[in-house]
C-alpha cells in the first residue's frame, strides 16, 4: 500500500466519516481511496469545488458531529490556510494531510519536497498554534493519521500531516491492526445543562468537549475574538485571553504532544536532525559516517509542531554540531539554530526540491561538522 | 421574538433604515410558522453586515470567514442530514468572494436555504461596488459610476441549477416570510434574494434619499411576476425590479443522489453514519409529522383573532400597497416623471445607433434587430434614471 | 540474501509500475520479506520513460532507493540505454528481445532476452507484456517465488483478466526456466 492510501485507511480507522477534498497531485490517491471506501463503511465523501470549500466543509461537519479530514499539497494548502485560521480560532478538530510537492506556485507537481514546513505553522494570518506530524513511511502515514485524529480531538485543534510525494507514492507493507487494538479518542460532545454550556474554555488546556449542532444548545461560533460563550467581544483584552489560550494549549502541553525517534544521540559528536523521507535518506549517510568512526546520532522529528525546543536545547553545547538535511532552502534549521542558542554549530544541508538528497551530500556535511 | 433572537445580544449593529432587520424578523416569523424544530436549525453566515445575522439568531449558528458560509453549511448538512441549514448572508459575500460556492451548491442541489440580502454594496467596509451594483451607480470604489455589468442573481442561480428561486425587497416582509416558510418545508437548493436599502452608503452616495424613500421606490418599481423567465430579471440602476417566485421545481438533492448511487452498490444494507435509508426515511417522516402538528398549532393560534390579522397569503400588490400607503403618508413624495420623459427623448436615437453597432458585431444576424431594440430601451431607461438622479437635491430638501 | 535491488524500466503504458507493485506485494505479503517500491515517471502517462525501483530485504528497509542495483529489467531501448551501465559485474540484465538493440554482448553480466511483447500478442493482447516479463524475471532471478507472485495478482490486475494474466506469467516463467537450462548447458 502506498502512503496516500495509508492516510485514508488511517482516517477510517480513527473514526473519520467525512471527507471533503479537491484533486491535486500528489495527494489525490487519498481522496480516491476514501471515495472508494466510503459507501461500505457508511462514510461520506464529497469532492468540493476547491480547497477553500473543502476545509470550510470540514469545519461545518466537525460542528455537526463528525470527525473529518481533507488532503492536499502546496497550492491547495495555500488556499486552505484561510480557514485553517478559522479552524484554529474556533478550536475545531480536523485533520489535513499535506503531501508536499516542489514549489513555489505550481512548482513541481509530481516531484517531492518538504517546503511547506513553516507554512503549516505560519500560513494563516495572526498567531495560532497547530500540531504537525511527519511520517517517514506508508506505515507511519497510517499510524500518524490515527494519532493526528486523537490529538485533534483532545486539543480541539487542526492537526496537519506533513508528508511528501515520495512517501505518498512509496509502496510498502502496511500493517493495520484489528480495530480493538487501535487507540482512538472518540468525539467528546457536551451533554450537560444548557445554562452551563460553553463552546470554549480559555484555560490553556485540552480535553474540553465540543458542542454539537442539533443538540439544542444553540451555540454560536465566530472567527472574531470571542468570549467563552462564543460571542464576539472585540477588545484587545479579550484578544489577549483568546490568543494566549490558543497558543498555550499547545505550547504548555508540548511535552505530552511531541514524539521523537532517537538513535545513538547520547554521547554523539554530531546529531543529524531530520524528518519525513529525509530521515530515511540521512540514515545511509549516518551509517557510512559511523563506519568512518564518526560518533553521529540521529534525531528524527515525528512531531514537527510544536517544535522540540527542549530537546535541542538540552543537546546544544554537548554536541559539536547539528546537521539538518531537509528538502527545502532551510526551514526547520532555523528552529534548530534558535534552540541551539549558538552553543553548537548548526549546519543546513538544503535541497531545492524535486528529489531527495544524495546521501553523499549529507555524509560530507557530517564529515565537515566533525572536523 | 425571544426564542428566535438572542435578546441579550441586542442592540444590533445595523443602521436605522437598513433592510436586514426586517429580513431577520421575517425569517424569525417564518421559522415559527413553519413548525420546524428550532433545535434542528443551523444558521450559517459569512462576513459583512448581513454576516452578523448568525450572531443574533437563537439557533446553532456559525459566523464563518468571508464567502465561505455555503461550504461550511454544506459540511453541516452532509455531516448530519437531519439538520435544516440556512445560509444568511449578503450579496458581496455570497456572489463575490463566495460566488463559486454558490453556483456549485446550486449545481449539486444541496439541501440548503440561502437568503441573500442584496443591497448593492459592501456595507461593512464602507460602500464598495459589488457584483450586483447596477451599472452607473456610484460606490466608493466606483466614484465616477460603476462601469461593470452586474449579476442578475435569479438568472445566475437558475442557470447553475437552483430548484427554488424567489426575489423580494425588504419591503415585502410577508412575502419574504412566506418564501422562507416554503423553503423550510421543501428539499433542495432554495435561493431567496431580498433587495434591500443600505441607507448609510448606497443610498447616500447615490442620493436616493433614506430608507423610507427607498421603500416607496420599491413599491413603485417592483413588478410582481411569479414564474418570470429569470433571463428577464436584471436590475438596472433605479429601474424596474421584477419580484416573485421564479422557480420551484423538484430534483433529487445531493444526498438523495448519494443514497441512490450507494444503495445500488452496497444494497439495502447501505448505511450513512450508521443509519440505513429506511431508518432515515422513517425518522424524516416522523419529524415531518411533528412539524405539521406544530405548524397547525401555530396557525390555529394565529387564526383565533383572525379578523385583525392579515393572512400570509395576501397577494403581493395589496401588501405592498399597504406598506407603501404608510410610507407615502409620511413623506408625500411625488416622482418627477415629466423630467424623466424629456430626458429619455434626447439620447434615445444615439443610443439605438450605438446599440445596433455593437449588436451587429456580437450577435448573429437574425438576432441583431431584437437585441438592438432591447439594448436601446435599456439605455433609455438608464439615461432617464441618470437624469433623474442628477437632480437629487429636490428630494433631499423636501425633508 | 540481505538486500536485493531491482529496477523495472520501460515506457509508460507497458505496466512497469505494476510489475514493481506485484513483485513488492508478493515479497512483503507472501514471501515474508520487506520491500519498498518507489517510482519515477514524467507527467505524460503513456509512452514516456518510466521506471520503478524495488528494494528487497530480510529486515526493515531504511534507505528506500537503489544504490547497487543487482537486477535490471529493461523493456525499451531508452530504458536500457539509460540504466544498463549501473549494473555491477555479475548483475542480471533482462531485456525485451524485440525492442532493445544491445550495445554490446555484456559478457560481464547475466544477460537474458525475453520476447515478452510477442508472447503477449500470441496470448491475444500486448497488454500482458509485463506479466510475461515478470514470469521470466521470477524464473531467472529467483528473488521471489512464483507462488507468491500468483497470489499477489488479485487486486493488482483486473478480475476479468486474472486468468489470462496468470497464463502470461506462466508463459514467461517457463521460458525463463528454459533460458536458465540453456545457459547452464552452454557453460
């Protein structure tokens, strides 16, 4: 099964029963798979008129009680950033997979890239925090989609799966466990008395219930700055309350959210920080470097956002250098630099997209860093 | 209005003389009379003055981003088909930035009710030109007159596949109520356009008086024509406004089409969100009966002091007359018809000539004459209207 | 065998990607191996150069691309010209007999020729070319079992063409066995 199909299967396994999407290479296979599977599992698939509408439909569907997902890549993701902001503001649980391709603009539709890392976080205007995960294989496309839904439900936040064309089109064995072995966070709908019903609670925490349309609570939600009732309150003070909550419900729970995969990091001179398909390219360079006697560890970012500030900070000063290969002109390397505080060298191994790295280039960077 | 409007959110933001308030009243009335379960009603709005409707109605309500009310409403409806979903927004929102969503929801016959307040202006941002602003009208971004061609919304939605299309003005409160009521009872894509005055911007900029003047204008300029060909519903600057119910037809909705396809594929076991088609149909039938009972109760209550109440089914003209009568009493405005007529004479010839020239280029030979004639008439009316508005001070000073 | 790398190549429309998919599925689901398939093709779906790479291993595959291809299947001249030089000594080269004109006798390689298109046409349609070639590859390389390959077909070829595809596979497979015997006899 390829990564794109695994995304759709992961969504279904997580209880997603609504999918609105728009065709775009290299993510279309996910929509096709969901459309094919929808009738038999009692789900609904709709191909919307564009990506603006796709994510808008998700927001409506989420508040009407469904777990929902869409999938796209760069150009479509750009359109989605509009309502990604609304979803973040209205604390709507939904999952977007971005199967990245080369940009900017129409760029390289059939070729791989990791160029939307910053856009995922900073795409929508205004401050907001989202969660982003980065699978390195079709199996992880499945596993992380389930996890994306779980995080999305718990924190009531859009979760973005930042995969890429290579993983999306790569075929590998995917093990789908029996349903009772998959941990799924169910939709939590408010069911208390009407007078206590609040669509929001601004306490920088997760775990708050949604209010479902049709349950008689007559809720209101808006993209305007609002109070816990959901009504607009357009003051700077209220803006501070809302934005602080949106940011802190993710940032202050970063330790619970972040997942990393480490290999021989303790005692390493060089740590390669990588994610997605690039991690699997880097592994070859790391193996070759170790053969040359270089003490090199690997830190794979499974969770991209929130960024693992703490871990990089801990390692900075202990390691000589961080080597950061990524299929973009240097995006996450800035985060590494920021968290290394100048205590370790940070070396960017960038690539303008369209292909994965030549492992030799990463190996060279490791060698150079070790000098 | 409590139970329908969020009284704790009053006062609302709308200007005195704005049509949106009376539209919301008509909507509230329609919801009450329709007998539908208010718990199962969701109102979705976009951005702008009309976009604020969602914040004042006491139902589940979603205030979305600019232009995206229809796709959000689509998501709500598809995620829970038991809900009745109403989109209440302005023409800038629905037909400008959200125009693509409008035509596609109509094309799919998505089971939504779209109420479009058409005031020819972007009110909240200060009176810019919109996709429906009549040619030659002044807006803040067309300070020398609008040189674009406007949409005729009934024609647009009809062409896209809408199955219920009506147009009224904000003066026709009872007809608006009745149309919304009808839409609430039916399935499929319903589109109700309500032409409405923006006193603060559109009327002021174009020196058309205030809201009351406009109501009288609506009384004089509307032509009731149920079933009118939607190609004939264009609105020229201060020209005639064709109103009525233009389209009311049956066609499978999007969800019905999905069901039909899937049941063919999966068989009678086919479920959507865990419910088979017969189960959903049984639920819908039971709900329909409850609605009918509630509606009967409301109507019975209404008919008790029946003598003093005006029936909702009163013909448009009478209703309009009544409202207009009040208006006329207040303002005692008379139209400067002679001035108009003379104004029309002068440019008629040249207009005809020009129209024939363009028509010859664009249209096939057979149609040239007819087009030329039509174009000429249009130009005449426009010219007349322009002339009339050129001396608006007369109207103004009368107050 | 720890790791084996195979490149399938030809022109679009020959079912090259399908070859890699079938082999990958057979290996990972029925031969208890790990397999990773990646592909490269131009935007034109038909007639352009097309290649798929399959990495096969006994353990989890980290690096997903080919570094030392052991097997090259080239069903078009363009594919052959582009890729043959990357084969090391002793590598396996399988070419379409009627479509590829060899640049040398490749004495350093294990060279096999298969008239896959002709065989497929004999079966009624040149669409079965890829299955003939796959059967041939299975026989001469033994990288995957013929049993697993046949099991992998349902779902990857249309149901109504399953039987004829198996037939095509067997035709290629038997021809492959003959080729090995002939090679064995010659050496």
